[in-house]
C-alpha cells in the first residue's frame, strides 16, 4: 500500500516537473528559422521590372501596404533546442526590427501567436517609418533571422517617413514633405526611399499622391 502511494506520488511529481520544463522552454536560435517567398514581380516600367517584388511601403499609422497584397510570404518557426515547436508565444514577443526604422509600440509584431507548428506570420503592414534594405526578426529578445528568401534576396521597407535620416521619426509631416519635394521629378533609380509605388522610373505625381495620402500619419 505504501509502495503504491510512493509510486503515485512520484508520478505526480514527474508530471509537475515536465510541466515546469515546458513552461521554461526558451526560443532556441539554432533550431528556429524563417521562410520567405516572393510571389509577385515588379511590372514593366519599374526600375526593377521582372525582379521579385521585395519593397513594402509603410507608415507609422499602419495604413501602408500589406505583405499579403504584394505577395511577400513570411513565416518564422520558433523551436526549443530539442527542435520542438514553441506554441502560443504571443505576437508582441515576435517582432521585426531594424535600428534605422522608427517602429511604433507593437508596430512590428506578428499577426498572432505561434501556432501548433511554432509558426508565426506577417500578412498585414507595419506601423513604422524609415527606409531599410534588411529586416531582422527577434523572438523573446533572441535574434532569429534576417528576412531573405532561399536565394538571399531580402525583404525591404520604404516609407513616407524618412526616419532613417532622423527626419521626425514616426511622423509623416512637413519635414518629410520638404525631403520629398527635393527629389520630386527626379529619377527613381537610386531614390528608392522616395519611390513609393515602384511602378515607374521617376519620383512623380503618383508618388506625390501616395505621400499626400500619408501626410499626418503617426503612431496610433
Ligand atoms: Ca518623419
Ligand atoms: Ca514612382
């Protein structure tokens, strides 16, 4: 009888230990990874015609372009060091980051927490400003990846907010307009930070219309 109780007690303790281990699981950078695929290409007339569509235009209000609309498919798989999926890590802990961006609070978070495969996605836009040609992903403060496809092509962002130059970061305002006005009418080649539609080779009225729609954008 006593033996039986000890066995039962041991089993109970074991269960508690396992529960404790699971709760303490940490994101393991060696077994976690990202997958990026570009499903669209730039149209004829673009300075990047035929290349995979890899620039998303964002603003601090979160009213910019969405990854889903432009066929940029991003998945991050979070695992522990045994290679097991980490389920239910909250979205605010899974974030895009580049120090040259101004990212609003929560503005770089994934769509939702990790699913049963430890997977999180970004299908919407970012609430952010700036212009960068690389974006990193961090989970629970751990560096997971630089977002790039199998061929090494990176996911890129531009914005009506020239935050990368310290121009009123996280605001699209008069100082950004002044910077935009200085390149209006010029070639878009080498001016990607101001080419918001990427459908032609100039910084023109269509980019101005895009800017006008974002004027006043700020973190919500
Ligand atoms: Ca700004
Ligand atoms: Ca343009």
